[in-house]
C-alpha cells in the first residue's frame, strides 16, 4: 500500500524503468517530450540533490512551485517530495525557503518571500533561458550540475507533503489522489490522456495516475482535432479532455 509520494513514484519506476511514464505535448509549440520512468527519476533525483546539497534545505522546509502543468513541474514536485520538503503550489503568498517559477510569473512571485529563486522557460528540449530574470538562477542549467541518484532519508507518511493555507501530510495526499483516481476512472495499467487546461491540479494530472499505477499523456493547448489520432498513437485507455 502506498503511503508517500516518493514511494508511489519509486514503485512506478520500478515496474518498468524503460516504459513511458509521462509524455508531454504542447500543441502551441509542437513540443513532444517523452520521459521513461528512469529518465524522470533522473530529473527528480537531480532536483532533490539541488535542493538538499546545493541549497542546504532541511526536512520539512517549504518550496513554492508557481508553475503551470508541465513535465518539469512534475519533476520539481516529485523532487521536492523526495527531498522530504513540502511543496506550496501557489496559494496565498507566504515565506518559503525556495521558489520556482517562469519568467511570465515573476511579478506574481515577487509577493513571496524566499532567498533562493529559480526560473525555467519550460522550453522544448529542456533548453535553458537565454537570460534569467534578475535575482533568479536558471533551473535547467543548475539542476544538471547535480547527481543522478538521491540518497536522502526516507519520507514518513506523517511528514508534511503540501504547504500553504491547507497543509497536508503524505498519507493525506496519497488518500486524496487515490480517491481522485477512482472518480476519474483511472485504474492500474491505464495510459491517460489529460487536457491540462481542464485538469490543472497536480493531484489530477500527476498524483492520481501515479497512485493508480497509470502513465500519462499530458496535453497543453490541446488541438481537439488531433486528440483521437494521438490517443491511438499513444495507446491511450482513458481520455480526460
């Protein structure tokens, strides 16, 4: 039985490290990025090492993720969780130990108190920003300097998983994700196509499929005329669009 976000992710990777776990489409840019379990695990580990070894964050510290749905957002949320930190998904501004956002959202991020700040352009091929916003480091550039394996202490089900106005433990988040998977009709082995415009909550587009042992095809700016062919190509079994 899954009781923490890192446990759910580890089990997903272990089932078949080479199989696609998260596939990203953006029909506005033409971007398609496919991440196997092993590849996503690499990004998650590097992110956790950036936060723990690079910044020195400690168990229970809060990290704000002011980001839209994206495969990098998934890597960041899972990396924050693996490091034993709490993710703040952008509720009311509050002090946090670190913050990640995009150049388009730096004005909003200015309301948040944080010493360490990173920006990402969420660009195709994980390209870095040409010029990060003032006061920000480039996430894509910095994360690549860190190790491919994270060996931090295990996360406890009672540890804080989500920070913000409503704080939730890993046990509570896993239960919420399992309930949401049942509501959305996601079951073990499914490959789920998700229109992230309609389902912007990471519980829906990331954690519910993860807890249900499903893989995801995330679609931004979905061109509905392409949805049927994409579902066939990606061997989709559940469509949320």
